[in-house]
C-alpha cells in the first residue's frame, strides 16, 4: 500500500510540475520572490542582532539558526501539503465524491493532491546552506544531536500533517478552508524568532493549540543540545495526540459529508 501511494504521489507531483512549468517566467519570478524575501528578512535579523547582541539569551548565530529551521520546516510542509489549498473547490464542485471511490485513503487527495515543485527547488539550496551553517558556526559538538534534529524535523512534519488534516475535516463540514490555513500561517510566523521571547501564557498557547514550539523551536534546540528530556517526551506526546485527534475528526467529518448526489 505504501509503495502504491508513493507511486501515486509521484504521478500527482509530475502533473503539478508540468502545470507549473507551462509558464516558465511565472515560476522563475515566484522563486526569485521567495529568495529575495528570505534574504531581506535574513538581513533584518542580522541588523537587529548586530546592535542587540542577544535575544532571550540566544546568540546571534543561534537566532539565525532558528530562522533557518523555521524556513526549512515551513517550506518543506508547504511542499508536501499544498493540496489543502485546493481542497475547497473539490468539495464545492462535488469532485471529492470521485476520490472517495478510489482505492487509497480518503485523506490522500485532500492532503497530497498538489505538490509545489517550486518549493522543492528552494528547499535544495536552503538545506545545503543550513548544514554548511551548522558546521561553520559549530552549533553542535555531538553527532547524536544532529540525529535528534532530523527526528524532530520528522516529528514536525507529522504535526503539520495533523493540522492540515484537521483543516480539511473542517472544510468537509463547513466548506471553509482558506481562513484556517491563513490563521495557521499567521501563527507559525511567530516562530521566525525563538519562541522563548514570548511570555509564559503565549508560549503555552503556542505549545498546546497550534504547537508552533514543537514545529520549529524544538528541532533547533535539539541540534544545539538545549532540549531537556521533558521537552523530548512532551513533543512526541503532543504530536501523537494531534495525529490521533485529527484522524478521528476526519472520520467524523466524512460521516457529515453531503456529496454532490445527495
């Protein structure tokens, strides 16, 4: 089943890439825009830290690494779960009926139905730069921390999947998707800087509602050896609860789905 799903995903990704590259200039300007936005914010952080020195006890190099990890996880999840942005038309038009008849999980098309190859193109140089930055700035002294970093990045993908599935479930019931996605995007932008800069109440919200702390801050701290065992356990518990809850809510939403023929 997994091999078949991967094959289907590659076919969908190929179709999406062909559609995106029909207009070469549009794709080129999209990539240039992403790179320029990244560089401008990078310069902004560097300028602020040049005068401030530290933020919430983190050095300039560490704060820049938090920003890099934010972009890695954010762009990576957008690349994988871009189908959510196109799910509402499937519901409104009734085309989702056809997907429910196909022999793959009911959430496969809503989540993985569109892959943004342009995000993947920007991921490659970003990933290379991050590993170069880790080595050049000596951000970690233990290879096991790099392993922890990769594990928590995968854990972040699980949480992002769970939230996007929750959004799709709400879309099935209410046909509204875009507003929740925009809320998610706005909240996650708070993690461009270390979430330690916020007060205790806000940090609790960012941990247990939309777990921005687990998504972005925990992987960065894991690599730098700043993560306690309590946060390790809490991170996996939260991701497990979110995944279980989203799957249950998705099944509930399907029982209230009004198909085009009903």
